[in-house]
């Protein structure tokens, strides 16, 4: 299972780490209970990066307006995961 979440800011950073900062409480509880293979989120542009909640890989590619996106190859587990396309200023 893969979840794509657009969430409100909620203080989950102490519980789940920096990337998971942009997950709502409901999303975080869902991930803990369902343990999907991958969760892609992106509401918080500054939260670009990857993290894990249990067995779930959580990734935020940063703002699409700067070209950020996720490349993932997923089977029973995440086989490849890359954040791509962030345009650099200058």
C-alpha cells in the first residue's frame, strides 16, 4: 500500500522525526496502524527529505514549483527511493 498525504502542520517532529513534521495526527496514526510501504507527503516545503515511521518510508520531495518529485520503485517493500528535480537558484 502507498499513501499520498496532503496534511496540515502538526507537532509530530519529536515523535516521528523531521520529515514527518508535516503529517497530521490522523495521518501519523494511520501510518502506525496500517504500516503502508510508502507515504509521500509534501505540504511543508521545508521538510524535504526521507524518514520512517515503523516500517513505512515517508518522503517529502519539496515544492513542485521548484521541480521536486519522488521516484520510487515499490514491490513488497521500497526497492528504490529518490528525491529528484529540485531546481537550484542561480
